[in-house]
C-alpha cells in the first residue's frame, strides 16, 4: 500500500466520526483485553477446566461447589482424628474424618520446627494447583493443617502398591512413565511458580525425596510437603543452600558437596550456594525408581538416555531445564505409545 493511499486530509465534518471511530476501537480493545485475559492470564487454569477453586477455597471429589478453607473453629469442632498415618521431622499426620470424608490432619511435632511448619503452610496456600495436595483448612494458632487424604500414601510405597493384585494392571511402563511425567511437571511448576523459582530442598536422598510426594488413587502424583522450598532469583543473584550441614553421596548434586577437600573441615559460611539445577541432577534417579523394572522399561530407559545424561552434567548450567525434560518425556511417551499401539494393530 502506497503512502498516498493512506494519507487523507481530514475535513471538519469528519472529525467527530474519526473520534467516534477511535473511541469505538479503544472500547473494543478494552473488551477484547478482558475477554482474552480470561483465557490467557493463567494458562494453567485453563487446562484444568472448572476444577480449580478461587483462592481460599477448595473442592474435593464429589463436591459440587467450592468451600472456603476451614477455620480454627471448624477444625476444632468438625474434624475427628482417627489414627496416625505418618510422621516426619515437622509434622505428625493423622487420618481424620470431616463430614464423612477422609481427610489428613497434620500437627506440628515440636515448637522448634514452627518456622518450617509456617513456611510449608504459606507455600501450600500459594501453590494450590493440580500439582499440589489440596488444602482444606488450617489453624495457625493450633499449628494444624487439613489436607485431602490419599490412602496410597507417599511414593515410597509405590513398589508395594503396584505389587498388589488390585493394581497389577497399572504396573506397566506406560503408567509408570506417566508418573515420571507428573513428577517432572511438579518440579517444572515449582521452578516456574507464581512465587518465583522454588527449589525442592527436602531431597538429600532418594527415600526423603519420595516421601515429599503422594500417590493419588487414580495414579497421579501431587507434591505434599512444601516445608523446604527456598527461592532462587538469578537476576538478583540470590541462590540457596539446602540446610546448614555437610552433604555426602552422589544422590545430591556435585555443587551441594563440600568443595574444599578433606583437609579443611566443613564450615557453612564457606559453603557456596546453588540454584534449582540441583533438582534436575536428581531427576534420573527418581525417574529410575518410578519406572522400575517391568516389561518395556529398558526400552524407555534407552530412549531417555541422552536427556538423563544431560541431567547429570557436572556444570549446573549444562543441565536441561525441567521444561526440557518434561517435553522429552512427553515426546517419548507419545512416540512409544504410538509405536506400541500400531504394533498391536498389526498383530490384530
Ligand atoms: N494427605 C496425606 N494423605 C496420606 N498420607 C499422608 C498425607 N500427608 C502426609 N502423609 C504421610 O505422612 C508422612 C509425613 O508427612 P509430611 O512429609 O508432611 O511430614 P514432615 O514432618 O513435613 O516430613 P519431613 O520430615 O520430610 O519434613 C508422609 O510421608 C506420608 O506418608
Ligand atoms: C511382591 O509380591 C510377591 C508375592 O506376591 C512377594 O514375594 C514380593 O516380595 C513382593 N515384592 C514387593 C516389592 O513387595
Ligand atoms: C528477582 O529480583 C529482581 C531484581 O532484584 C526483582 O525485580 C524481582 O521481583 C525478583 N523476583 C522474585 C520472584 O522475587
Ligand atoms: C486424580 O486425582 C487427583 C487428586 O485426587 C485429581 O486432582 C485429578 O483430577 C484426578 N485425575 C483424573 C484424571 O481423574
């Protein structure tokens, strides 16, 4: 389009029309903005459909509407504690009953751990999503937290659960690779959370790492224990340390180990801090546990060999992001799934 075609002299009579047109366009923009923001401001919510409740509310299975989080009063009078189902350094967890539903009531174990408890609660409130256990209520005064109960417990019990005849049908590489997808999706969510880049610090060995996640009845994974999620901010030069003690072994990332040799005793002040890539280093080990040894799992391991090798890069910056690992898992799940189903078709 030539310059002249666009250039029109505006006569007096046209001015109100032009203004009117501009106003209409402006209004249209505002309208479009509000319409589109419904869909694009939080893409995570749009993929979850109507399941999510507004902040401060929850909905469990078979609940029609969202309810506000239970208050201290409601927790004291409406929740009946049944039996202890777990205990960690920070919380003692009881299977409990609320309105004929099973729920999990967590109580602070000792006042020394109060800071972790409060941090965990703050994270639980801020990170409610399909990746995190559903919060039903809390009482800071009593140091209690009420969450959805997951009878299959933490990921530690995965192998035993899959060994039960009831669950044999899901003990396949497909279902187990989907669990790995869930796991990396959680790490990815934490690394790109609404609060910034959060590191899963409660993960100095495999059993500890597994105990932070729950297996849901429909075989997906949710993060449960968010007591140790420090914030990394690359642009502000803020890095983290997971605890103040010396770490050993090769489950933790190499940058988490004391770098100054045996001749120099460990000193927390001299220990360098690190970033979220420590979570990526641990992914292949968690993956290997989740995938286990079933028919077809060696084939899956083979297809993920390169990405897992990259996760184990010595230099944190050489490791892929959680998003890159997630994309690779999903691609392999898709391509192997397709290959298997076309093989099955050929057999028929
Ligand atoms: N909602 C739940 N449903 C079923 N079991 C649960 C639930 N919440 C916790 N548990 C069980 O209780 C255990 C301890 O819970 P949690 O990890 O929250 O305690 P913690 O004191 O924070 O642990 P840590 O020592 O890792 O900090 C879990 O590993 C799990 O086995
Ligand atoms: C699985 O079950 C079999 C018997 O049904 C038992 O021998 C085996 O030890 C179980 N394995 C695990 C990991 O629980
Ligand atoms: C990270 O630091 C930058 C610069 O100090 C700041 O603008 C930004 O808000 C911080 N991000 C988070 C998530 O705290
Ligand atoms: C599986 O269960 C979890 C928690 O109970 C729920 O959030 C999720 O929507 C369920 N997924 C499917 C596919 O039903």
